């Protein structure tokens, strides 16, 4: 296969691992920075993509590794590949939904997948009621768009919550207020789902003095064998988001797992080191199956149809 990996740099760990895994299985790989791609839309002829002025040659599969900093343009590039009939491992619709924390939680709860109580409000006068709904302080304040723990804060008092919200609103940010799961004690579980199955999992623990367990924030991971309720929840969450590849973050509670968020471009370094699993090869193997049976088109069309139907229902969610 001729594979394109959309990534800002071939030297990034996850990009490098996917490249090596694909080449080890005999595939041609080209890493392309999405910002270097020109999108060609015209009334005559097929849609096209150019890289540094030259038309992109035939591609059999695209693996998007779209960072949050370039989401908008990166997703536009992914959509163009869709229009060109190129199989994409995680389509633009699914990636965009996973990046919107509130939208992803809405879709998860429609499928009866448990999540922490979350409130979206936009008026300072609504803050006291919002706090009651999430169980009071401490409470988690999150930007609706964010990754690697960036834009996630903890507020210990109602005054701190009000101050944070007013500041973020003044900056034009959309935020959500979320229940703080006390029993988690700075820990969560990340499961990597590929093609509807769990390929690796780890428990992440925050460093001393930090509540975020993200490895980029200094946390550390340990490979775990997930219990069945956690496996089922992670797989169901990835399916609800129509993601072929997903990192599903869950918090452990006395009543079972609750999904915190879903990452459409999960980092491979931490999970591979913690679990000892070659996640990159698992992703490439799944990509081969998708392309060989041409099931990507059915999956893609189902995602688009599902998004259209849920868009009509958003006012009722």
C-alpha cells in the first residue's frame, strides 16, 4: 500500500513508530505536514490535493495525526481525501466530534455510556446552580477544545470557579464544568481501541501535587489488564464516536468506569512503554484489513449519515 501519514513532523514518536511499522510490512510511507497541503476545489474535474505545488500521486490509505493546534485546516485536508475517495483511518467527522468535549459526551450518553456529570453554562448567574449539579467543589473546569491536559483546571472554591469561568468567557472560550471524582485520587485508565478491540491499556497516575494524570504533565503509566466492564465501555465509546483508532480515558469509580474523554490521535509512546504492546503495528494491521475488504467506504458513509441525523436532534440533547 501507499500510505500517507498526516503529521507535522516525521520525527514525532507516534509518527515515527507508524512509519517504521508500515515499512516493516512492505508498505510505502510518506509523511506530509497538513499545513503544506493545498486543497484544489474546481467546477470541472476531480477534487485534488497538492503538496508544495505538485499534485499528490495515488494514495491507498491516509492515517491522520492531526494535532489540536491545527485542527481546522487539518480536518479540511482529511475531508478532501474523503471527497477523492481515499480511505482514511478516522474520518474528519469523527475526529471533529472527539475534539469537542461536550459534543462527545452528548453522543456517549445517548448510547448510555457513563460519564462524569458535566454542565455547560454561559452566564455568571448560572454558576451556583451549575456547581450544585456537579456536586459542588472541588470541580473540574475544562476548555471544550484541549488535549494533553491543557485547558483542564481544578477549582477548590465557588469563588475560584466563578473567577475562572468569567476570565475564560472574557477570552471568548467555551468551557464546561465537570464533576470531580474524589475516589479516583489522580488516577485514570487509558485504553487503546483499534478496529473495535482493545489492543493495550494502562493506568495513569498523576505526580505529587498534580490532579491531571496525563503523561505530558508528569504522570506515569503502568500496563494493566482491563476488567470486562472497562473493556466493554472503551469499545462502546469508540464505536459511538465512529473512530477506528481511539484512546479512551476512563476514571475508576465504585460503580464502574466513567468515560472522561476520547482522543482520535492517541500518543503511542506512553502506552507502548507501559504495556509493552506494539500498538503501531496493530494500527497498520487494521488499516490493511480495512483497505483489503473496502469496508472503509461503508464505515465512512455511516458516520456521515449518523452525524446528519444527530445534528437534527441536537436541540433535544
